[in-house]
C-alpha cells in the first residue's frame, strides 16, 4: 500500500501578498515613525532642488554651502517650535499665538537694557529671558488661572504685546553701537577639525539652538515635569485625580514658552544688528511657521504627543524647502508660494496626525 503526500497548497496571492505585506509595513513605519517620514520628505525635497539646479532652473546654486547658510533661519523658528511643543503638549487646544509678539517686545527690552542703558551683556540676556517668561506667565494666568481659551488669550496678548513693542520707541528700532556689535554672534563659523571639508555653519546654531534643543529634550524626556506635561495632555481629568496640579503644569508651559521666546529675541537682535519692534511679527510673523513646524514634527494638536527630534527634523524640512522656493520663483511670487506651501504643510500635517492617531493610536 502506498501513501501519497500532498504538498501544501500555496497561500492565496503568493508573492503579491508578501509584497502587499511589505508595503503595508513600510506605510505603517512612515505613519508611526515621524522621523522616518521626515527623512524621506527631506530627501525628496533635496533631490528635486538638486535636479532643478542641475537643469539651470534656479536663480542661484542650491548646494551644501547654501543649505548651511540658510540654517540661520532655522535657529529662531526651531526654538519657537520647541516653545510651541511645550505648550501644545498640555492639551485642551493649548497653543501660543503670542510668541512672535513676545520676541518683538522682549527684543526692544534687550535693545534698551544692553544698547542704551549699558547693562552687561550676560545681565541683559538673562533679564530678557526673564522678561519673556513674565510675558508668557501672563498668558498662563489667563489660560490656567482664569480659564480663558488659549486661542483667544494668546491672540489678545499677541496684539497687546505687539502694540507695546511698536509704541515703546515710537516704532523706531534700537541700533546703537553695542547692538550692532552683536552681529558677530550670527556669523558663520568653521567647525573644529573638519572645518576645511564642510560648509561654514551659522554661529547661532551652536550658541542658541543646540543648547535650547538639549534643554527642552531634557525637560520633556528626563525631568518629572515632562511626565506631567504628557499626562496632563493625554487626560487632564485623570491627571487631576492622580494628584497632579493641572493648572500649575499648564501655567508653567506658557512661562517656559515665553522664556524661550525671550531668548529668541536676543537671537533676532544679533541677526538684524538691531532691536526691531516688528522682529517677530513682520511679514508672515514667527508664530505660524513655528506652529506648522511643531505639528509637522508630530506634535498632536490635541496634546500629549510630541518629540523634540521630530520638531528639529520638521524645521530642517521647512527651511530647506523655503530656501529652494526662494531660488525657484522671482520677486514677491516666492514669498507668496512660501505662504501657500506653509499652509498646505500645516493642513497636511494636521490631517496626517489625525489619521495616524485614529489608525495606530500614536504619531
């Protein structure tokens, strides 16, 4: 008697199912790992810009030297995006629209304290950061203390701080000799050891941006306050029942945001070699790009979700994309296209965060 062994039937779909499974895994990785998605998007933007440059479609060369030079724009925007990260993490629609106005008003304070009153630079710098913290603290009082909606409260202070910045010196900048001397802080510098082989990097990246990135990362990832931020943003009712002071946590988030905005004021003064009353509100302002970068970096507008690394990656994407648009379009058209791109990015990032949260429960 012979027995025959039948081979197992092939799985339906075979290689097609395997490819579909691989595609699904790649899609899940891109949707759930914001850094991976940002890396892909940055690669796409750079590939397109390099191709346009090779085809002679740009008004100037889009190369590594240019990419490094435009990082000067990433310094204040990334810092303010980190400020938005801290605020948005607290949830309940928390957002800070006043960061640009705080930059303007704190910058005028810094201009007077260092450039007119003759305070020592370290004292004026610390005082400016504290002034920003006080302005942010007023936002925190309105939101956490009085229960104002964050959108309304910070929109009101946006106009209020802006008007004070404009009137405090009759709409004139402070550009005394000590202020003009601060421009050296923003000049590009050569990296040690590898300097001759890589492009020069704006000094503000090392003096202001990297310390802020490290400080905010430590705050939200290693300190107890960071755990409170995520807990309050995820479920403030449960956090309250767990014994957390929800109001104080939210108030401190606005204070920290204001302090970072005060430091950005020093950055803008050094970049412009002048304390301008519209430094944070001129043109498109700084608030919208900062919020866009934060949301694109994976910060959920509903709160409780967000990482520092994602914000930094999103800032690089936005800055390098804007730099390419500036070379691709002439005159005022470039700024309009930048605005359009910024709006589309904000909408796309918000939709992506919502889809990812609903489908995978994370960003």
